[in-house]
C-alpha cells in the first residue's frame, strides 16, 4: 500500500485474506449484521437480523456450490472476522444473481477488503455465466454505494422496506 492509498485514520496495517465460507461463518455473518446495524444505524428491530438469518439459512440449506458462493475476509495474523459477501442465483431474473450479506467491519474499512470482496463476487458471476448482478442497499450506506458505483452498478429502482421503521431501499444492478 502506498502512502496515498493509506487509510486516513491511524489504524494499524493488517493483511487480509479471503476464503470460501466454512462451518460457523454464516452464524458470524448474522451476528455481525445485527450488532453492527444496531451500533451504526440504531436498527433495533429483530426483523432485520431475522432477514439476514433467513438469507444465511437458505444459503446453507439450498446453495449450489457450482454457481453460488460466500466469501469471508479475515485478518491473516489471527483469523479475526473482517467481512463477508455472498452471491446467489436470482430466481426472479433468468440470467441473474443476487449479491447478499456484504459487510466490512468498521475497524477494517480503508484496507481494501470491501473492494476485493466485491470483485471476487463479480469475477465469480462472470465465470459462472451470469448476465447481471442485483443487490439492495439503503441510502445511508454511502461508502458501499460509492463502491458499487465505481464497479459499474447502477440504481434501477427504489421501494419501501419496513421493519419497525420504514426506509427506502435502492435496487442496484451490474450488467456483466
């Protein structure tokens, strides 16, 4: 990492490694989504964590390893969880895939883990012959939205999502 690429904070440098999921990882993904969205956005509704748990459970029980994947980023020095991303077939779009459970821990932001996870997902989708990737995100997730835009995703729609609060969800798509 060159000085002009270094994070703007005084975080210690970390080496991040990437791997496919293994037993226990999906539970960590559910836990960290619930805890992090509470800490950063005040999302106390158990429905959000339940949604992430449903996505994780569906993946564990039904995923096709030849066409779907979940990656984990972890600190090389000690295996500490850094982040996650998942690509699954989109049953609503014939040649499409969905990007799910994308998360990078706050302490690891600025290390390039988000960009690498997203590119792993895009490269895998291309390799497997998907024609497009769709995702949902929320307007306050500015860093993630910027990353999606830089990688070529575009907003194709908006709708309302409701837990114990309502927010506008953005639907983004990358044509491969």
